[in-house]
C-alpha cells in the first residue's frame, strides 16, 4: 500500500516541471518584447535620420548593430520557447492540437536528447549571431586583426558545416 501511494506521489511530482515551463515562456515573451522594441527604436532612428539628418548620428552602424542584437534576442527567446514546449511535452502532456500544424515538427520533442539537440542548435546560432555582432564593432589596428577575424569566420563556417553534416547523417539513420 505504501509502495502504491509513493508511486502515485512520484508520478504526480512530475507536475513540478510546470515551473520551468511557465517561467521559460515568460522569459521568451520578455525577450521577444525587448527585441521587438529594439527593432522599433531602429525604425524610429532611421526615420529621424532620413527626415532631419542629424550630423552626430551614424545610423548605418547603429541600425545594423541593433538589428543584429535583436536577432540575437529573438534566437534566445526561441531557446526558452523550445525548452518550455519540450519540457511540457516530455513531463506533463503532449499538445495534440498543435500536432496538426506543419510548424509542430520544430517543437516536437520525444526525448531529452532530442530536446538537447534542438536547444544546442539554436544556442550555436545565438553564439554565431553574437560573434557577428561583436565582429561588426571591431576596429582593425593591424593586418593581423583582419587575419584573426578571417580565421574566426573560417572556424565558424567549418563548425556550421560539421553541424549540418551530422544532421544529414542522423536523417539517413532514421530513414
């Protein structure tokens, strides 16, 4: 009798995972909002720049930097969203209504390993966008700085190629 009670308690305890689901979604919404506000502020700055031509503003660098930063925030928001959806599906319940949509494959998670793979790919993209954002703000003092940047870009490309290649191997195994 104690064993059955304990097993029921253990099964019900999975519902505690609703906390990371809720707060992950809140985090995603906050990041979506912040990124959208950043894009809105770029639009405002561009309108001001092209209508009033303020001499002290270099809109091109500011706009590119802010938009790349917003893309970075959107990707981080997606990490939280995928995490929340994955935890919900793994521990609480499958969302059957969502399965009828084509986009559901992006969020569909069948194991923790699959969730880690999906999150890892988005996190890698966040890091690449973050690298791109920092690369935009670099000031080159020597040719070695440019060489280091080129080598860094090459390393990112090789990493993306390897990631893409491993995805194709996984798809071939599943077929």
